[in-house]
């Protein structure tokens, strides 16, 4: 037997550590890293005792370990997304399901979705007020929601309207319940879990209607993910069940809606405070370029990752990470902000400098806003393209007015960390969006 050797950490009770984590999530992990080193132990509600790591070599080792060594963290979003969600699946089931979900988000499929995203961005931005401050996060939420409903669900008409009304509050509630205890008694609509279950039942009924309509249609003519999943087959020739499809579509919505919209709001917040960069981006955009814009999206995700932690559970008898030996069942959390703040990886890490990515693509074990390894976000390419198209449209159609106001603070929305004021913007329209100039961004993901 290998003797467990855990890194040091604060001795305070679990409750107090949990309060500290809620009140000062970013400042707290940085303080503990400064005090205890690039690996430390914590004891917090829901996850219990866990090891937080940020050393690049240890992160790489964790992400490249197979499912016989580490598996998905428990509890996770699978408890709200359903048992057929990628978050809930493990081992061979996860691997087989992931194979079916990768093709819709690559190659020519992305080009088909790009037009949808630009249409939704133009439509939403047409309502933007001029010459006065407004929060862009709600607007970005509508763009990403409408785009993903069309691209992923193939929704239109009555089903589109029902999902558009149902999903935002359900996703917001679910993101908070993802790490909350599940009550033993179902109090129905009088409890958060009861309200979420009611919303989930309505969602399932809508998806069943969409599936029935799709099955009556010519699936070969459709590019939406629902149609592709209905046509997909496992290695043994079997199909995904309707329940599995519903769970995976909801997973794609959650993974590609709120987090993408939040990153876009952070992009607005960052660009308004860097006028020289903003000027460069506009000039590049007008000339049909994209390199600096793509690098800016990478840098926004590095400096303002909307998800701060990604975790794994040790399934082997023991896991050696550097000098530490973690026993079976241990929780390992990767501090994304801590990795992105590492001076040895990103010189002058607190500076917002997209030029660092113009000629150098990031190492995906060091730049990790989408997680890493076999559980890296399956929709990363779609999300990157969506951010690229939306930012391109904004820079083309509007002048984003710089500001000398202080940086917006981080605000927790449950799963995602958003700008506290919603990414305030002041804009002026540059030209009519009626004839948008499209520059293909497909295939530009990191």
C-alpha cells in the first residue's frame, strides 16, 4: 500500500472554508497558493476534502490520465442535466457518446452555423441604445440562446418561443443547484428543486415534439445537431434514446449558452479599458483580418475564465502528482485562474495582452477555459466560432466607447463568473447592418 501524502492547507472548519470560498473565490485561492504553494488542501461543502493543483506538469498529468486512474468529479452538472449527459457518463459510455457529439461541431458544420450566429447578433444589436451605458450580458445571453436553439435544437415557431422562455430561468436555477444538496422530500413548486423538475418535464415534452417533427422530415437536408444525433449510431449499430438526446441537447445548451455569453460580456468590459487595442481591432476588422480578434478571445478567456475550477476523482488505488500521493476517492481540483496567472507560463500574467497569442497558439494543458483531457468541452470549437462572429459583428457595426472606470468585479452566477455590472457598454452605430460583410472564421479554434 502507498502511504497518502497530501499537501498542506488551512486548518479551519469546513463551514468557514465554504463561507470564505463563497465570499472571496478568486482572492481566496490566490492567497492559499501564495501561502501553501502550487498545491494545497481544502475542505469545503459539497466536495469535502479536496486537493487544488496549479503546477503545469501536475495539471498535464491529471488531464492525460485514463479513466482507470481518474474519472469525472462527483457531484457534477449531470445531476441537473440528466443521466444521459456527458457530465454524468463515465468510462466506455462517455467515450462512445462523445464520439457521436464531436462531428456536428467541426468542419463544414461550423460554417453552416456561422450564418445563424451572425443573423442573431445583427438582430439583437439592432435594439442596442446609443450614447448611454447598458449591460451587454443580457443581450449576449439572447444572442447565444437564439443561436444555439436554431443550430442545436433546430427549433422554430412555437417550440422556439417556448424554449426561449423556459430555458434561461431554468439554466440559471440549475447552475445554482448543480452543487447544492438534493433534498430527500420533494416539495414541488415550493422548492428550488421542485421548480427545476417542473421546468425539466416541460423541456422534455418540447424536445419530444421536436424529435417527432424531425423524424417526419428529410434529415439529410438538415444541419442542426438534433437531426445529426437522430441519424447517429453507436458502434453496435444502436441509436441514442430520446431521453439521451434530450439530456445531450440540454448539455450543449448549458455548455454553449451562458458561458459563451459571459465571455462576450467580459470581452466588452476588457476592450473598453484598452483603447489602443480596441483601435487595432477595429482597423483589422475593417481590413478583413482576424488574427488579433482571435487572440483577443483567447486572452479574455485566460484573464477572465468564467469557470474557475475543473475537477477529477481518483479511481485508482492511488494517484501520484509530483510529491503528493492521493488515495482512491480523492477529489482533485485544477485552479484555472491559478494556472492562467502563472508567470512561468504567461509572462506578466495580470496584463491583458492579446498579442501574446497572435503568433503562438496556447498549450491546451496550460490554457484551460474549456477544461482538458477527454472531458474538454465538446463544443469548444462552436463556442470559439460563436464568440468570433459576435465580436466581429460588434466591431463592424458599432463604435465601442472606451472608459477609464475601474475594472468590473467578478460576480458569481452559480457555475459562471460574470462581470458584476454585466459588461457595461456605450456604443455608437457605425453603419447599417443590413448588408453584413462575412469573413469566414470556421477552423480558427485554438
